[in-house]
């Protein structure tokens, strides 16, 4: 038997908020019992369906989270188990109510399990529209979430709800081309200048991902270890080794993907007929699902910095740091040399600082984000975009520091190709 990999979409909220009515609206059947009695839905109810433009889905209607007593606790447990299973949480809010403890709990659980969440304001009557601002006052900041305002009993609102899901939900099997410019049967150079930070016995995740991708595309990855210290010292032997390597190909490689730290060398060593980009640029384009240009535009802030401006260097993990660590040593040094009057601060780890803290920065320079999920990265970018804080990343920063021409060159492969 073939089982379809379905996106799981769950309806959550207080009793009587209209979850079952929405379930029926979505599934276009009388799947769930709808009644004015609070607690009508006592167990999770599943419907298999198909959303045009998304594919097969499983809808889950749940019992309200806020029923009291023992039975309520059991129902809540069941609803929570369903929440963990979901890819998308639809939080149904009745704006005419005034206590949002339940909704707050659901948001907390959704955040804990890194779930995507869309708010559905279900208007029981048109007058409830005037209550929307109040919900945010009582429930707390909701600006990170997409929302839709509708009437669950109005069949005309079905399309509105589907459009909100289609526009804002990132499907579970969303695949994004890592290196869209790779052509089959062609050679690509991976420049990996190993240093003290390089783990023994394996490549770093972006390097391994690039290699695997190129092989999968029936192309040929060839790794090269550049000795950065010698290259920077102008050692002619090191340059000859590189030139010999390039000349050794019977068929000329079409491109080079390099560690961003070597861009100062490769901006002049990479033959002009070859594409040139960095692992870090590749990762941020991949993790942000193609929003590379936001990071490229962000770097332009550096041309307008003033004394006392703050820049945040953000890393999405807490890896062990060595003396020449890129985020804590190299980038701050470059920044301080070029812009001595600015203040450089750091953020490490999977949790990100709150809006108020982030707002004070003129620019965020982010790592490739390889240790967090695409979904978490998307949320992070969304939060930053809402605050209008420009963002860029390590690869773009290091390329820009070598001149705008170098930045244009490392970005060009993505502009030339049509990513899916
Ligand atoms: N006028 C109006 N009534 C609605 C709307 N949505 C739900 N209702 C009514 O509100 C009552 C509760 O709706 P349900 O869909 O059963 O709510 P629920 O969230 O599933 O409730 P429980 O299963 O008890 O947790 C029913 O009488 C619905 O007809 C709406 O948008 N407009
Ligand atoms: S999450 Fe960021 S800092 Fe951590 S290993 Fe990946 S790119 Fe480096
Ligand atoms: Mg119900």
C-alpha cells in the first residue's frame, strides 16, 4: 500500500471558537459535529483531503484546550499530541471573548515544537471586527504571525482561508535547489582550506551538502585544499600549486565554490571564465529559500554607518570557538578596522533575542544558519523583516569587504540561474 506523505493541518483554540465549523468549511463536508454546546468535539477528528496547489493534506479538528476538570485535562492531552504531529497550526480565535490564556498556551506549545502557525479570527458577527485590536492587547504581540479574518459559516470565505494557507505556509516537503547553476557532466571546484576549526574525519555540513548535490546532478565535484596562510603571504609556490591544479583539468571546470574566508585570494585567483561563489552564500540562499537579495541589499547599510551605531553578529549555534574564529574574531576585527566608531555585539544559539533588543541594531550579520531548521530560519528572517532591521551574512560581508565587484561576482550565479 502506498501511503501519501500528507501535510498535517490542525485546528486549535478555545471551546466554541468555531474549530469544527472551519473543519467542515475546509473539508467541504459535515465532518465534525458543530453545536453551540461548549466541548462538542471530545476527541481529535481527522479528514483526508487535497488542497489544490499544496497537495494531499490531513486536517485535524481538536477539542478545545480550555475545558475544566479531569475530562478536560484528558482532551487537552489529546489535542496537544495532535499539535505535535501537525505541520501547520491554525489557531482559531473568537475576538468577542476576553480571556486569551488558552491561545497563549497554544502559541507557546507551537513555538516549543517549532510549528508554523496562522491566526484565524473567526467573526461571529460583523461587530466583532472592532475587537481585533483588543485581542493583540490582551494576548501579546502577534505581529510575527500571518492571519486571516473570516466567518467560519460563510462558504465564500473558504477560498480566503486557502489563499492564506497557500501564501504563508511552507510545505513539509518543500525542496529548494541548493546550487541551481550546476550542469550535468561538468566539473566544479570546492575550495576547502582546512584550519584548526575543521573537524577531523568529515567535511562541514555546507561542504558535504554541496558535494552530495553536485554528485546527484551527475556532475563532478573536485575538492582543493588551499593553504590560506601561504596564499596571503604571497608565497609563489602556493599560487603555482593552484595554477597547476587548474591547468590539470582536460575539461575546464565551470565554477568554484569556496570557503568565504578565502574570497580575498580567490577574487583574483579564480579564472574569470569560471563562476565563483561561497558556501556561506549558498547556505543563506538555501536556508532563506531564495531570499539572497535581502542579504545583499542589507550590506549596503555599511556605506551609511555613523559613530556609535551597533552591529549584531548572529550565529545560530554554540560551536566551540578557536582563536581565529570567524564570528568572534575575524569579522569583528575587519569591522573595527574599517569602521572604528561602531559597536559590535554578538548573539549565539538557537534562541534569538526579542524585538526590543534587535531593534537597536543598524545591521545583523548572520552566519549560514546550517544548524537550525529552514522553518526556524524562516521565522527568524520574518521577525527581522518586520522590524525593518537590515540583515546580511558572513559570505556576503566578506565578499563586500573585497569590493562591490567581488560581491557581484559571488551573487551572479544565483541571478543567472532559474531556481525552483
Ligand atoms: N454566526 C457564527 N456562528 C459561528 C461561527 N463559527 C461557529 N459558529 C457557531 O458557534 C458554535 C460553535 O461552533 P463549533 O464549530 O462547534 O466550535 P468548536 O470550536 O468546534 O467548539 P468545541 O468543539 O465545543 O470546542 C456553533 O453553534 C456554530 O454554529 C461563525 O463564524 N459565525
Ligand atoms: S549554525 Fe552558523 S555558526 Fe553554527 S555551524 Fe552553522 S553556519 Fe556555523
Ligand atoms: Mg468542535
